[in-house]
C-alpha cells in the first residue's frame, strides 16, 4: 500500500454529543460514589441492567472501563500486575487490565473526566452469557469492596431458544430481587421495572436502526465508528438520555445516506467484522481500511446490544429471551445462519474474523466456521490474530500485510 494520499476520517457531528453523554454518565457515578446519595450496582455489559435501573440503582459497567484501558493502550502497563496476583495471561485481558490498573491506583477516567477512581459498588451483578470470566472478575471486586455479588448463569451453545431456557433464566432474574432489595433499602416496584424495560427496548430499536444505515451504498457508518458510538447503548440503556442521543445520531446518518455521503471515500469493498475490536488499534485499522477504499461496515459485536425481544408487558420472560438469543451464547449452526443473513442485508464482499487470544468465547474462527461459511456463501474470509487489550498478541506488520493481501483478493474477484 502506498502512502501517497492518506484518507481523512469523517467525524460525525453527533460524536460531540456522545462524548458529553459519557462524561455526564461517569461524573454522576463519581458524585454518587463520593457522597453516597445513590446506590451503585456494577453490572456486566449484557447483564440485567433493566432490573437494576428499575430498582433505582446507578449502574456501572466495568467492561467499558477496560475498553478505555485498551483504546488508550494503558492496558499493557497493568496486565502484568494482575498476572502477579495469579490471573493467567491467557484469560480475559479486560479482567487482567482492569484488576491490574486498580491495584496500582490508575484509571483512564482521571485524564478524561478528572475522576480519581472507579465508583465503589454497593452490589455487583453479573450474567455469564459472555463468559465465566465476568463472574471471577466481579468476585475479585466483591472481596475487595466487601460487597455482595449475585448473578445469572446462562446456557451456552444454544441452537434453538426454548421455553425451558426462558423459564430458567427468568426465574434466576426474579431471584435477584430479594438480595437487591436488601441493598437498595426499598421494595421492588413493577411499574418502575417495566418503565426501564420499555426505555431499554426503545434504545435497542434505535441502535438497530443506526447500525442498519450501513446497508446504504456507500455506507455512512463504519464498524470503527460503531465501537465508540455504542457507548450509550451499553451504559445508558434504560434511560431517556440514551434514546435522545440515538434519535439525533440516526437523523445524521440517514441524512448522510440520503446524500450518498460515505464514511469511506470512494468505497469499493464492503467488509464484515466478526469478533472483538482490537481497541489499541482502532484508529490505525480504520485508516488502513479507508486507504484501501474498503469499508468495514457491520459486525456481530456492535449488534450485541440489540434486544428486540424486550417487552415491558412481560419483563422477566422477555429479558430472559433477549439475553439468551444473544449471538455469543448460540451454537455454531445458529451463528452461521445469522452471519449469512448479515452478508445479504449489508451486501458484504468479505469478512474478517478476529481471533482474540484471550477471548475464546467471542472468537469464532477456531472450529472451521470461516471455511464452512466461505464454502456455503462464497464470501471470502480472512482470519487475523490479536486481542482486545493485550497487544503482545498482535503483529502489526503481519496484520497489515494480510489485510492488504485480502483486499487484493477481493479486487481479483
């Protein structure tokens, strides 16, 4: 690839609103942590946030903090400190970078928002639909802060979501109410819970529409944009502020699509990203693909916060369904059918699988899926090795060379 003319990335105007949303979110948590005016619940990113909001908790999501450690490339300084505590280098680098940073009194929130520490939890609530690591992660902080840890243990490898799955998960969510009441100091209110579910469903629908604007040709949005713009969908679902933000973002993207204003100048190839982002290389990879006139426009990762099953009239069962239909907990058969639908909807020319070394549950390139899908769909595939936070697992030179060769292959087709 020549460096004669670098493509300038097109910034969305709404990005400024997103930055303000995130600042307000973290500053509210910090104030509550300092004053004790509101109870704080830690929650995994696809945990039962609706229940927590309905019970009056402010909700903190440590995975977003870990993503900040990764995107600022600070993670590399702190992973070894968690390894020294007995956490193996092979386990989730979200966990190891976050725990390691805490032991050293560091947080990227200081530089971004002037916040000295992550908020103190009154309770920690996990859902193992992502992996078992979140349970161990929260258990460590539970011991550190002497706070109760409760959670939902989900199914894995689900081919068809059945009533037995829903009944089991719904019951587990209901069983969280009693211990949460003890922490909250008040009784569960069904109306408030249903209101939170309704707001979360609205957020989900808006986020889905945002991501689907990438079906336009050229796409007004890239996967790399989505990894940051998804912030309110992760930390703010169940709030009116998140929904207001996505209405504004959707309008801007729809205007871009109407005007044929592509996120990548002279878009030539349309690529699907499967797996986690490499947080420490978001900008570098965005610019690499843009200079190759290739738009990475969709992903299963950003779609992980689309919960179309949520129904405020049936909150427990619909939450159970939404969190069991999640891509990461499904069987390979279900995943392959899903990705094929994405190929067709977004009119994809190729797919890149990220084999994240410390995230096996979100890596789908290890058991023949790329080869099966390419044979069945005709969509060319590339597998790149790396990690979400641990950049020791990544070779920039090899990755860049492989991506350039892959785009040449698409040109050859």
